[in-house]
């Protein structure tokens, strides 16, 4: 039993969806319980009667629902420019190739991002971050990948660091220099991978600018051989890897990520059983990104049944980006994951808490309400977690708690 001290903060009279796998109840639900916070971490969950007479600070939750803070484990939050007119062109029948040949597509975002100052990118990213935090997000990943050279990738990662310094949120930065071939390297993809492996990755790792390395292994991105060069360099430096894989075709990217004990394989609409088995053996998380699936009007769904069969953990994320998923709403992503991919609401919730934490290498500290975990949690004017999935446009967040303190 947790021994209370005068410095402990007790959050009592609540209903706690713990997502602790040791609790067999749906959502790991605990009732008639209290949450004890000590020095920014959870000291324990105890029966309500055990906190009677506590002499320290006590917060009466008045029966509200408490969940872990939400975790968005795949975002492209830092960029400049808008692709709204391109989307309109596509709806009017203009092909992506035509748009790209006329200076649009990802290169339009690269150009706008390169032309923007660090301060300007910070201001843009802060507005997007505020929308996520307002839904109860306390941890998120932020990728680079719209700079595509040393200085501009550094600039994007600097913005991610400044966001974490200025706001009550934990950010896991990811280097995605192998996102696309920059215009100055058109037709010279191998030479660009040389730059990534020999200059960008090792230089930025020297100053610990990122937690992990990502790459877009796809028929419109980089080949498995080029991707493996990036992973091999990351492994030599002791950096974790993850991959944008199997979104548009089966390139064997998930097996490649798994071979390097990758944190996650993301998108995975074209994932086959061999890839699922490799992920299961490696402990690699499947990150589902229904926003891009919806926005691109795709029809090939991730193999959710196979992922369940092989017990591969499934995370859910927004994939917030200007080209294929302009949705800064994790509640909406959860709803889409259920409606479009067939997840249960509990699977969607686990996907933005416990499994999302694992996709960021934070499974021992984040994503659960359990002793020893960081005291990041969300308090809802709601009776049941399904409410946020069922009606994503209604946000019943009452308070967002970061490291044990109520924060905006």
C-alpha cells in the first residue's frame, strides 16, 4: 500500500481508466479510488478510504473520468506554407504529377519551410500544438523532413526543442531527413542519401537534436536499400529507428524496420503477413494513420486482424501534415481508426496511450496510470472513454495535468 506523505497531492473521488495491462477490466478502469502524485510522478492508486484524513493537498474530482495524457506518436507539426489549393486542384481532376511538375507537392512545403525563419516556424507550430494540447495531449512526436539539408533540418529540430521549452508538453523529436529527394538532388537519390548518412544524421546527433531516425521507404520515396543505409548509420550511432512503410505498396519496409529492432512501422496499409510476423518478433509497434487514409481516399486498409492475431501493439496518431493529413485532432484520428479500420474504442484509446508510448520508446514511463509513471493525465467531464471517440467534435476536457500540475 502507498504510504502518504504531507507533500503528496491526492486526486480523489474520480473514475480512473488506467490502461494498466495488469487490470483485466475494460480500459483498466478503477472506481472508488484515488491517485497519489509525488514529485511529478504517480506514487500509486489506492482505495478512496485510504486517503481519508490526508493532511496534504487534495483535489476532489467530483466523479470525473481520468485517463493518461494522450500521446500523438506521429506528427509533422513544423512546416510553413499551405497546400489547400493543391487539394482543390486534385478534387478538380488535376493529377499529383502535374501539380508536382508545376512546383507543388512536398517540394512546395520544402520551399516554404526553407524560406521561413525559425521564429516564424515556431509561431506556426505553436498554434497547431495548442489544438492538440486542448484535447488532452501531453506527449507528442515531431518530425523534421521539410528542410532536406543540414541547416534547415537543424532549424526544424530547433523549433521542436523550443516548443517543449515553452509549453507544458513532452516532445520526442525525430529526424526524417530521408523524407523526399530535395529539388537540388533530383535524379540523384543515392547522393542525397550520402548527405543524410555522412553529414546530416551524424552532425545533428552530436548535439542530441533528436530521439530517433525515420525514413520514407516507398515507391515514391526511397528504396529499401537506400533506407537500410540510413538505418545502418543510425544503428552505428546507437539511434533508434522507425519507418514510413507499406503506405502505397509493399516494399518489405516493415521487415526492414523490424530487422533493426525499430520502434514502429507507420502507415502499413500494404503490410503482408511476413511483415506482421517480423514486427511481432521484434516488438515493433504498428502505427495506424487513418487521417491520411481518409484524406487520400484510399481503399487498402491495414491488416488489423493479422495484427491482432500476432499480438502486435497498435498505436493511433494524427500524422498531422500539410499534404495528406491536415487534422490536428487526436480525437478525430481515434474515431477514424474505429470507423475506417475497424478498431474497437478501447483499442483506439490504448493506441493513444500505452501503445503510443511504446512507439516512442517511453513504455516504462508514459501511457498508463500506474505507480512510477509520470503524472501526465487528462480529466474529463465524461462518464466513459468511448465518449471522446464517439463524438470527436465535442471536447469534454476539464483539466490537463502535466507532471502533476494543472496546465493549459
